[in-house]
C-alpha cells in the first residue's frame, strides 16, 4: 500500500522494512530504491522507532490488516526518491474512534509544505477507515511550525490544560467538508 500526493509518495513500512530503517538503513534504501535524508536516526527518535518495531511485531500477529496504524510511514519525494521525513499513527483507533498522528521532517526540508501535504493525505486515508471518527495530534506550545501544519489540515485546538503541549483534533465530518 502507498499513497501518492502531488509531490510525495507515502509508504507505510511493513515490520521488516521498519526494522531495516533502524538497523540497516542502507539496505532499506536499496529495497525501496531511494535515499534517506530524513530526521537523524539517533537519540530520542531512534528510541521511538525501536519501541515501534516491538509494537508492530506484536500487533502484526493480532491485527495484520491494521499495520498502517502501528508502523511508520516514509515521506518520499517523487522527483528524486529522497526520504525527507516520517509520519505515524500512534496506535489503532480507540473505542471513541480517535487515532493520534505524529510526524517529523528533516530541517532542510521544512518550510515547503511537504508535511501539510502528507498529514492531509494521511487523514484522508484514516477517515476512509470505518472505525475512525477523529484524528488527534499533540504539539509543543512553542512549535509554531507544527501548529501551522495542523491548522492547514483543518485541526483545531481542543485542550487548554496547563501543560507544555497543546492537543488538536479534526473530525471526520468536518474533514470531509473541507476543500
């Protein structure tokens, strides 16, 4: 499965390819005929990826058809097959029909609208699934670029708690009415 946008190819990685991203990125580049120029595969991001491989391995046996909800998606530019970032749904939809999205882009690729393009199409895909009613996201209060992406994609803040983060949400009914 892949999603094609105007400039990007969004690729949800099967568990085996997700593991390659972490442990043998050069091999993954060969398999996908691309080159990786996304977020550095180190520190906190690397730890998140490792936890996701464990979760994806577990869920693969229980919910094999739902792997796009528990894997990372690569964001690949069409023109040069460059991986510029990643996005993910942080789990399968909960009982309220909510699924959380997360994303990251290499600094060099920021400011060109790539992430809004990717998030918009991932939301469209999520809302095409019958059990998804809302897509949520969490941002740091200081991360204006991420907040701008969410605003462009129709998300609105819904939590004003005293914390370091803001919560955003877009409803399936609202999203469908967007042009």
